């Protein structure tokens, strides 16, 4: 069975979601038969290569939120990360454009070192305070992950693999993804947000048991359904109607429930639809 995941390196919830997926698959008896494919997603294509202010101030200013509220939110994320063995150093985060990092990950996949390069770049931003929009930092991190220097230089001095990034983003838009992380299970069920390991495991087991059944096509274009339940939520209309316990069809809206980051760059625990 196939699991497609859309995520952005500069989304804290994507790091947590990646870890939760790893833990869920560790508990799934058919994990050897699961193929996970990671897809690029940029929360802010127009972000400068390296931002000039810290993430807390940037988010608080951009969305008119209280700085103390943003600090508390990031402290909660750090606590959740520590619970699953991650080290989220939110005070060291440097706002960065992730386009070049995504291109390097596509090159790393082709070279057979995607997992190690992704780990190095993600730790760099999430834990070490690296500015991953800085080519020098990307060179260092990609090399740490095992990508050869010739490939690194070729990617960073060209637009190689840019088409792969844009294709991933076009597919995300086509199936209605507006928040990350988003996990699409067996090309028909979607889970958006950094839900607990138990929720992801339940969704994977549901998709595995449902293999061979195809969802009904929507009457209009796009994909219907919402996101995974277990406390999560998907399409606001469905959530308001009390459908939050269902695993939705592929194609969903903003991350919620377990927290996520939306296409406008907002990261956080999203409110229920009726509270918006």
C-alpha cells in the first residue's frame, strides 16, 4: 500500500507528523508492504531566502497574535516533540525559504540518500537553528546527509528539480490540500495534521483493510471527503455536521485536531469549525 505525504521543512508540525508516522508504522504488522513517498510543499513561496527576524516575532506580527500566545504554542510543540524523542529548539528557529531544500531532497531521492539528507536538513532547521535558505548551510547539511558535493553544487547553481517541487505542489492543489502535514493513504484517505501515533495507526489499518475498494467519484471536479478523525477534522461543513470520527476521502482542507500548518503560513492548533 502507498502513503503519500506532503510536508514543508519549515513546518514544525511536519517534523512531529513525520515522527508519528514512523512510530505508527513501527507498530503496524504489514509495515514492510507500505511504500511512503514524500512530496514537497511550501508554506510561503515568496519568503526571503533567510528572514531577518525570529519566528515568534514574525508570526505574531503577521497574524496580529499576542507574542506570549505564540511562545506558549511553541513551548507546547516542544513538549510534544520531546515526548516522541525529538528536540524542537524553537528559540533558535530562523525563518527560511524552503524551495532549494526541497530541490535537494528530490536530488537525494534520485541518489538513494533521501532519508539521511532529509534527516540532516530537518534537524538543521528544527534543532540546530540552521538557516536552510542559505546555500552554504544547505551545502553543509546535504553533505552531512551523504549527498555528493558535485550533485549539491549542480542543484544549487541551477533550477534542477524545480519541476519536481512544482509538480508536487500542483498535485496538492488539485486534490485540495491546503495544510501540512497531509498523509494520503492508498490514494483515497487523507489525514491532515500532526495527529497522535494512535490516530495515524488507526487510519493506516483502516486503509489497509479497505484496499481494493475505490471511493465514488465526486459529482463535480476535485476530491471530496475531509481528513482523518480520531479527534481530527476535515472539511468545515462535515466537521460541523459531526463527521469528525470518519476517515475522509483524499482531498482535504486545513490541518486541524492534531495541529498543522496552512498554506498561508499559519501553524497551530486549529479551532473547530464552529469556533471560527
